[in-house]
């Protein structure tokens, strides 16, 4: 959607002649390091060019009015600054409300109401972090409108808190971090225990990253996600009876293999194995990339998917079908699911001159088996949450 169209929508929906300020937060993909963030391991995500736009201005009263062009039938959702508790009836607006609440609870002075129009071009429920994108665009707009001084990492942590304490999904810090600190052309290797990170340029020469949406909505994601997290916590507690570790991310393969018998159930053993091996794969993946060894990087992506399928059991028939189809295509270096799993998207690194045949073949195999089509997008790695000023969008 064009800037002028968004302005027009804002003015007509909120019945104002004022020109709003515009903010943007991207979505994200994760190249490798899945379900490792809440296990004290490493992740390797990147912000993408799809994201959430928020146009906003301050009001003279205490009213908050939210509208999303993605859910026009819901209309304006209204509440007051003095009552920001989670309200099921407020649907998607609980994400920005939660962020305003979280920032206020942390002492940031948000003193007046606002009108905010949201528009997102991230495919819905695709596992590309549309919810973290709404949280972070809200953080950026509060920072801008109220002249706040807030460290980016603090804003990221408040976004995660919204997800955990307000929405009730026990997610880790990866999504908000990738979206808050994204950098054009770079992925972020993040140590989720210390929050130390470094940017790694993603230069794939004659290859591109293709995002493949299974178009299977991630419906069970919340409950199954929390279950996986609890299983890993139980496994960690078992290991801590002997080992002095803070998280599964502290373990080497040898230490894990030597002590895995301490983990009380076979299922939890598999979950912990994934967390440990995936963390080590992620660190190795960055090294391979830095040495220009794309083939080895792709192999690690493939192993990551197998581990998520067999040990972590978060893939499902749609993601497995699509990833297997991708592996079989010429010009594919590696492919895996990305994000929480249970549907959503996969990514593949594909040679540029094979992209068209890749899309056709994968889509044919997929739709024949699953009964509906997949969607394909070329990933452009972009900057993190920010205000869009004149000429920048
Ligand atoms: C979701 C969560 C992240 C992370 C991934 C899996 O996207 O929000 O914190 O755990 O799943 O890697």
C-alpha cells in the first residue's frame, strides 16, 4: 500500500485532518537455531522486508483507538489509558495494548491517548512473527511520539514480556530481537543467554533465500509451544541434579550423551537432544558461512529440519512435505522449517537461475499431496523497527 493511501485511510478512519507519523517494524525469518532461544542457546535470524506499518498521532484525551486495515470488519477498537488489562474482545489490539501497558509499567511516561492505524503485509499466521512485529512497531511509535529514551534491548525485552505475561505464550527472545535489531543484508547470531550478538553479512552470491508458506495456519502453536518449553525445563532440572549448568545451551554433545540417562522420560530426552545439537549446529553454521562454505551451511539447515521433525516433533505433514520436495530440487543448497513450526513457513536457499522451476515443482508436489497450494516469496533482509521519515519508504 502506498504512503498517501495509508495517510488517507488514517484521516478518514479517525476523522481527522492531521498528518500522522509513520513507523515500521519488519517480520523475521530464522536461518537456523530453532527452539533454542528459551533453552539458553544461539539463534540466527534476520529481519525481512515484510512487516507492520503503524500510523499514529497523540490525542488530547486518554482514549486509545486502534484500527487495522488487515481486519477492517472489526472496526475501531477503543479503550482508555487507565484500563489496559487484557481483553479477549479486543482481539488483535491486545498486542499494542500489551506493549503500551508494559512500557508504562516500566516507568515510561505515556501520558495521552493515541489514534493508531496498523497495516501489515506479513502473511497471517505464517510463523514470520507478525505479533512481535506489532509489539515492536508499537514500541517504536511510543518512543517517537513521547520522546522516550529507551534502549533497544529494553524495548525488545518488554515485547517478549507482552508475549509471556499478557498474551500467555511462553516464547523466547528471538523474534523481538531480530525485529528490534535487524540490519539490512545481515543476519544476527544471538546468544540468548547473555544477549551478546554479532551481525553476519548474508552474501549468497548467485543464490537467494526463498520463503515458502505452507498456508497451513499455526493453530496449535500456543499450547504445543508451551508444552515443548515445559518438557525442556523438566529435562534441564533432571540434568541439574548432577551437572552445574544454567541451561541446555551450556552442554556439549559429549556431556549430553554422557548424562542423558538422567532425563526421566524418553520424550524429554529427545526434546533436550534437539536443543543441545541445534545450538551447536547454529554456532557451526555461522562459521561455515564466514568461510564461504554455503554447501555445509545448507547441510546444517537440513539436519536442523530432521531434528525438528524427529526429536522436537514440531513440523507436521505440510512442512515435511514441502521441505522434502525442496531438498529434491536442483540448485537447492538447504531447506528447513522456520519459526515455531506446526505449520507456517519453510525457507530454502536456491540458485537464482533455478528459482522458477523450484517454485513450480515444489508447488506441484505439495498441492498434489496436501490439496491446496503453497506461496513463495523471495526474502529481502532488512533493517529493524524504526520511524519512516520522508523519502524512506
Ligand atoms: C517462536 C518464538 C521464538 C522461538 C521460535 C522457535 O517464533 O516466538 O521465541 O522460540 O518460535 O525457534
